[in-house]
């Protein structure tokens, strides 16, 4: 039976090649775009799911209304986080994060601009799940001018198979001590 169906399909293809080619091309394009759409939806639905407490994490945004425009900001006033934790018992933890889009770090005589740098409270790892390769989440950010870096950043500045904890990283204004190295955060995270 399959042989007969295949023969009929080949005869129809030979009889009207352009029409058959157009149908095959349309089917191929439809299936390709459907797969792209499925992969996109799966990626979007898995955003921030690497966090063990993802279902309990909320982000507070500001809605600013002005005469000529309205704006949504992903930031709020700094005192809000401790105030929420103090005044609302349902808030288990709160953390403040301040973004620095571009920071110049020195490595010898060379300088590298790093993006996605965040200043954060020391309890950030009580909320967000990060696998520590070096150091400990409990004490990683307890001291001033301490920093936790990703595995990729540690390899970039200190080399592979070299312990980064205890080493320093210098910016134009400050000197930071590395107190932890974490596994790289997945790309489908809106914070990192």
C-alpha cells in the first residue's frame, strides 16, 4: 500500500513540478517556523526557573506618571526592601540590587569593560539559587568591597584551574576582594 501511495505521489510530482515544489516548500517553511515558535515558547516559560524558590520570588516595579508620559521602572526606592520585610510578615526575605551597566576592571596593564554588574545585599543568595564553586553563600558578601563572580569571569581574570577566592579585582575607584565563584547563570534569566 505504501508503495502505491509513493508511486502516485511521484507521478503527481512529475506531472506538475512547480505546484508540487511550492507545496513541499510551504510545508517545510510551516514546520520550520512552528519549531522555532515552540522553542521560543519553551524558553520563555523557563525564564528564571533555575531558582529553587522561583514560585515565591516577586519583583517590585515602579509606575511613574508624569504629565507627558507614563513610565514603568524595574527599580524602587532603596528603603522599600527592608521596610517590606519589617512591616509585612508574609515577606520572608528582601534584597536590594543596584545595576551598573558598564564597569572598567583592570588586569595588569589591560582594562576590560564588564556589563551586568550588580551591587546587592548580603542575603541575595538566600533568595536566588546559585551553585557556589568556591566560597560559601552564607558568608560571601558579609564584608564591604567583597564580590562574587561567575566561573567565566574568574577564568577570564585569573585563568583556568586557579582559585579566585581571596584575589582582588580593581576598578578605577575601588578594590574588591573575590569571596565566591558561582556557576554561570543561565541565559534565560532576566536579572543576570
